[in-house]
């Protein structure tokens, strides 16, 4: 699921597709109670697309990306649902995706193969981030540095080790790699201020 940053609702993935749930804050006796209602018309495009393993809004909320178990990647303008990128890939499911804070790039990790980075202005793939021997990519997140440059972090399993790999977002080259655990990395987040 992904919560819209400006409060338009939450997109939830279900086995057959996605739905937008809008919340209402009732007035009266219990102001802490939240009511959710399904907006059946908002996501008609995604109502029957199968299980989506990754769903994400961009930081400003103007883009929505979904990645399916069937390997289909979709990126839309919010809330018109105009398609920006559509890539069907029946060989590998989408595991994770992440927008850069300036909404220019989208990183996509799949169940196999390299991590792919899309330039959303041109709707073209600009980089395939290769794996080293034995790496299995997991999560991906962009980080804004204080000088407004960005780094892309990708988690990976390599043998018995979980590690975090960092990538330069200008040259798309690997700039660092650090083993952090002897267990699988099951969730990953990056603080907004780095």
C-alpha cells in the first residue's frame, strides 16, 4: 500500500488489482475514529491487473507507480491516470520501486536481473545496475543529500550476508557496498533528511 502525501487517500493492492481508499474524519463524539471508503471510480485502470507487489506515490504525489507479480511495471500521472511508462515483463516480478525526490527517476528492482532506472521525463530506461556475483537485489531507496544531489541505495543478499549498495545517480556507477547482517533484510527505509 501507499499513502498519498497530500491526503488523497491510500492505494491498496489486493490479489486481483488495486483500490483507492479515501478517509473521512467524522465530527462529533469520537474525533479519533477514521472511516475509510473505497473510491470505485478512481483506479479503474488498476482494478483487474492482478497482484501488485510494489505500489508507490512520488514524494510530491503527482506520480503513482505499481509493479506486479506478473512483472508488469506501470507509472501514471496522479490523478488523471495518464500512462507515463508501461513495461510488461513476464519473466520477472517487480519486488520494489522508488522515486527520486525530484520525480525525475524511478528505480525498479525485480526478482532477477539488474536494477533498472527509468528517466520519467523521457520515459526511457537510463541505467541497468548490474549485480556482482551471487547478489540478489531486494529494496531500493533514493536519498537526498544536503547539497541536493542524490544517492540510490539498494539492499542485496550475497551468500549469507545482507548488504547495502550505494550508486551515484549521475553516472549510475557503484560507489559503495557494506555488509551489515548475516540475515535477510526484510524491510528498508531511508530518512528524508539523510
